[in-house]
């Protein structure tokens, strides 16, 4: 159960992502990749990945912000979990953070983050929230810092095998 928050009433509500949100989440993730990293994602692979996440929130859990006026999803974010053996608890990693252009600056991400933070704090073995952000995405970095997040002192390195995901379409 999520603790009550003292955040003011807003023009949107926050809820868990549902299978009926599939199309809008896919669309927002396509926009996110293009806007922040100038990447074009494969819609079929992305749709499969989002559908699998919505069917199994332990894999990736989405939250969405929904307009009270017209019921549209106006923002999203998701978390994955990382077990920290050093700290004997879970770290929640934010990802797929996107707010539609028309709704930016209205507190949508702040509300999404607040809801996720409340749930994390209410879960005894969650130790904190992390995210990665492109170095040049100064607007996002400033928004995250304004919510109390700090630089972690790490760089993210990766080796990706993107062709493997195509073979696993379900």
C-alpha cells in the first residue's frame, strides 16, 4: 500500500501501467529514444519488450500519469530492480522516463517520481533509486537534481548484443 502524500492535487493521476497502455508506451519510448539519443528503435522489438514488461511487472514495472481531463496518458516511467549484495537490499533503477511535450513543466515527472519514491520507501528492502541520463541532457539532469537526486560517481559501460532480442520475439 502506498503511503499518502502531501503533494498538492494535480490535473493528472498516477497509476500502474496496464496492457491497455501498450500503444502509448511504445510511442513514448520511440519519441524518448529519438529526442534524447537521436536513436530510431525497431517498433516490433520495442512493442514485444513493452508487452512482456506489462505482462510481468517483476521484469519491468511501468507507472503512467493520466490526464484527469480526458484520460490520456501524458507521461510514463518504469523501474527495474538491482540486488545490492554490498548493501543487502534492492536499488530501483528508473528508466523510460517520458512526458509528452504539451505536458512538460506541469509536474508530471515530479508526481511520477514521488509515487515511485513513496512505494520504494514503503518497501523495507529497497535502499534507493537510481537512473542513468545522457551527459548532454542538461534539462533532465537539472530536473532530477531538483528532486534530490545526486551524481552517483559512476559511468555506465556496456556491451550489447542487439541481434539476440530479435530471435526471442513472442
